């Protein structure tokens, strides 16, 4: 079984490491960035199977990253699990409309995160 790759885009180092550890324990290969600027380039090179994305990022918002991905044919089919503190109905609506596969609000538990990633991977259409 080839290892699935999870990319974590999260500016809070503690949260990023926590998510990374949760994903490693679940058997995923993980790489992460705390900056949104290189995120698109990283995912183009690394081709992750799924992305954990924070909305509130310092330079470019997570929603903008998500919209950019959905416009890029090479990245459009990568499932994105949004993990953010922004939990208002309008925030969730914006996230889903931008193309999120799943929207989780922090704090997020291990099982919720693992299930969301598995669901996102299960629903992805393989087009290689």
C-alpha cells in the first residue's frame, strides 16, 4: 500500500505539529508549511493526496489558496479539509463554496480529523 501524503497549511506551529502528529500516527506521510505564499508551489511539486488548510493565514487567506487550487487543473481534484477557528455559518458557507471537501472548526479532535481526511480521500475522483 503506498503511503498517502497530507499537506498541512497552518500558521500556528503548535497546531501544525499537532495535526502532523495525528496524521503520522494514522499512517500518512506529512509535510507542512506555515506560509501561504509557497503553498501552491509546494503542492504543485509534491502532489499531496489531501490538504489540511487553515483559513486565517498571514499573507494569503486559506480561502484564496483554495480558490486558486480549484482554478488550476493540476490541483483542482485534491481534496481539502479546512481546519479553522472560523466557525460561523457564513464562514462555513464561504469555505464550502470555495471548494472545501470538509470544514472542521478548532479545536478538532484526533478522530474527527482522521475521519475527515479518510472521507475526503474516499470521495476524491482519481484522474491521473
